[in-house]
């Protein structure tokens, strides 16, 4: 009988961290799992370490590639070989907290409409010392859906998803050398709901050899922006060009290429808000969550574009987006205490200024 969970461990030259990774899985309070270590032709002792654990515990299995093919192909291969109903991702330099599998399995078992569940995470250094005890991610479906439309808000090593829909959607497309996580998410968003547990389920390791450190951010961004283009189309029905997708891509510090791209980006956000507003549950908490996403996105866009030569004109477009939210959508920002936890204090002064102007505009109408 196949195991309930496949733990997918993609590995390349991580012999230093692989033992801690595997120990964190084997010490789980939940035991009905297999561990697939997919080694991408490592040149260090990673394969020997995986073989040692495989001999000691039959749940650990080693899969090797014929040549180095990259992390996306490695995870694609692992997903094809997985036999569990659920797949839990854990990169070979990260660690799982002891109750991770038990709690995520329990969530998926009791929420059949949920196709993927993630969680908060901690950050450790190369020596395993705690850098950040808890980094929060969005927990509700509407917020996760917003951020995954325009970027990435989840750590892949916290994710557990249902295997069958992932296989059917041919997730982890090897043609994307980077962005395999967002490739998976944008496909599964069309299948069911997402959730994240409000507790630390994994520890993400920050070290010099991490892919996020040695791969140029411009190269990574190119892949992610292409995926954002696709996600915007799939989630909101809008066909946008690369520059517009780049203008609203959340996970970057680069400004929009021009005021034209910025203006188109604001229009894209407004249209997306309308779409999610109509499709999300009509509860006040869900609508407020969506509005907070919109405001937080506008704050980020202002921060990274306000020094551009075209910002004098772009500021009017930015204000138009905020007025849309307050006047047209009727968001009562001053009655939403969670907003103050999501927007920096200095930015709130700007929000209050625009908000008061918008209320005056509403009275005049």
C-alpha cells in the first residue's frame, strides 16, 4: 500500500546540510511517508549520504539524474516518481519542524476543497542558528491568491499539496529554469483553494550557496515575470505584456520601465480587485483582506517608483488606484485595525491624506 505522503527532497551539492534535512523528516511525529531524495548529479558526498539513510530506513529512496539538469527538472522527476496522496516539499538545505507532516495532513484530510497548504517559517543560518523565529505568510485563500497572481508569498519548503492534480497539470515545467514553485502554484490555483497554517512548519536556511544568493536577480525575475503574465491571465482574464507584468510584479525592487507601463499596471490591479471582489466570499473579513492586499501592493509600487523622473505623472495614477478602493469599492480603511499591521507608519500618513480627500470627493458627488 503506498504511503500517505511523499516528502520530495531536491538535492545538489548540499552534503553539509542534507543530514539535518533528512533527520528532521525521520523524526516527524507522523510516520506514514516516503522520502524521495532526487540528486541532480552532485559532485560532493550528497549521494553517499542519501544512500546511507536509505540503507538505515527503507522509507528513504534515492533517485539520481544522468547529468545536472537544474532544480525544476529535479522536482519534476520527483513528482513523477512520487506515490503518496500528498507531496510535501523540503529542499535539502532546509528542515521541517517535528509536527509539520501531521498538521498539514490533518488540514488536507479535513478540507477537501483545499489543494495546497503551506505555513509560516523560521530562518536559520549555515550553522543552524535562528535568524528569524517566525516569518508570517498570508493564511487565507483570497490573500494567498492575490499575491500568487502578482508574485510569490510562500516558501516552497513549507508546502504540501495533492499529488494527482499536480501531475494532471504537468507541474514543474522543466522549460522554466527558475520559478518552479510559482509554476506549480499558478496551476494549482485553478484547481482548488490554498491555505497556510499560522505556525512555523519549516526552517529555511540562508547561506552563501543558496540559489537565491548566487543566481542574478535579473535572471530570476525574467522567469518569474513570465509566470506572473500567465497567472494574471489565468486568474483575472487579462492579457498583459511583459512590461506591465513587470510593473506589478511584487517580489522585486526594480521600478516600472515607464509611466506607460506603470499606468497599465495600476489598471491591471484595479481590474484584478474587481474580479477577486466578485469571486471571493462576501464576508467582511474576506473583503477587508482583499483590500489590504491592494493597499499593500500600492505602497510597494510607490516606494520603488517614487524616485523615477516620470513619477510626477505616475503619482496621479497611483492615487487613482487608492481612490478607486476607497470611493468606488467603499473600503473603510479606518475601521480595519489589521491594516495598521500591514502598512508602514509613514505610508499610513499618505493613506490618511488620500482617504480624507476621497471622502470629501464622495460627498461632493
